C-alpha cells in the first residue's frame, strides 16, 4: 500500500462525500433557491462536512490500531503504511481545514462544527462500546450535517430542517439498536454493552420500535405548520407506512435475521423520507 493510498483509506472518502452531501441537502431544505447567491458558502459547508468526517475516521483508526492489528491487519496503521503519529498529524490537519472552512462561512457555523467534531470524536474513542449512549452519538452524527446545512445558508436552524433532523435522529437510533440485535454475539465477546447484550433481544426490539414510532409521530408537523407543500404528503405517508410495517415486523420477530432485514428496510424508508422533505420544497 502506498503512503498516499494509506491516507486515503484512513479518510474513508465515500463516508466523507456522504456527509458533505448531507450538508447540501440541509441547505436545500432550508432554502431551495440557495444556488442563486450562496454557492460559495455551500462549498465551504461541503468542505467542513468532508474534512471533519475524514478527521474522525482517521482518529477512529488511530484509536483502534491495536484491535485492527489482529482483526484487520491490512488497515493503513497496523500494516505499517502510516505511522500512528502521522495519522494524528493528518487528523489535526483535516480538523484545522474543517474549522477554517466553517469560520469562513460564519461564526455560528464554526461553533456548530466544533460541537459536531466533539460528537464525532466522542463516538470514535469511547462511545462505540457504550451501548445506548453510543447509539445516540451515532444518530447525532447523522442529524447534525442537515442542521449545519441550514446554518450555512440561512445562519439559523429552519423549523422544517429541525423536524427532519429530529426524525432522522429518532429513526437512526432505532436502527442502531436494531443493529445491536444483529451483532449481539460478536458484541458479547467484545464487551460492547448494547441493549440487546444487557437486556436481551426482545427488550432491544421494543425500544427500537419506540424510537421508530416516535419518528413517525413527528411526520405530520411540517404539513400542520405549513412548512411544506402538498408534494410532501404522498412520500411521507409512504415513509410512515413503511416504518410502521417494519416496526411490527421487528416486534413480532426479533431474531437476528429479522433484525437484519428491518435494519436495511429502515435505511430505505429514511431515503424516501428525505425525498418527502425535498419534494415539500416544491411550490
């Protein structure tokens, strides 16, 4: 593995692009006409999302280097392609780039970026083995880019973006708990304290269903508050029906294979829900 290739693998570019794209989606939800006069701010927003994600991924590999030396010896650090101190220096550089881009956008973006970075690092260092607290940190990582996109374009958190981010947070928390059911055997050996490990698959499934249905209860708010157009309705109804059906499936059968299917289905419904909010910006 070349040195450049090692740094690229540390970053996990696909994850970085997805986070940058999430910032753009948040901007679209906040102001569909952003392209007319805010492209530079959005570019800074994408750079912030991309680089801070890359920094957190690099810190994750630095923190897990001893575990990876056994489980994934071909990763850049355990393979010797990248030295641990160089990985930390690279993460520091990426963090600085993200903060500079945030500062060039506005002060609120810088504050938000710092908070987001703390959440990312908290999960990659201590949160991943903590069970439910780790699930909540992951969900915060999922929701934050959308909120950041709103701040980039409008210098505030628009209500429709806040509702979507809240739904994303709740549904992703349910999905993370469901993943714990899928991974319960492996998590037991690694002392990962998921709900499924601590209280059993049935309890974990019920808590996951609670989070899923909580997300559904928020879905009428954008329409009731006149935040979206009529185009929002068909997509959000489809999303709600899909999440409810998935919840019933998990409640009825909380086996490993059933949980795996529900976990994947929820991701698809999340995408449909995102389409609902984008469609709702059409007059």
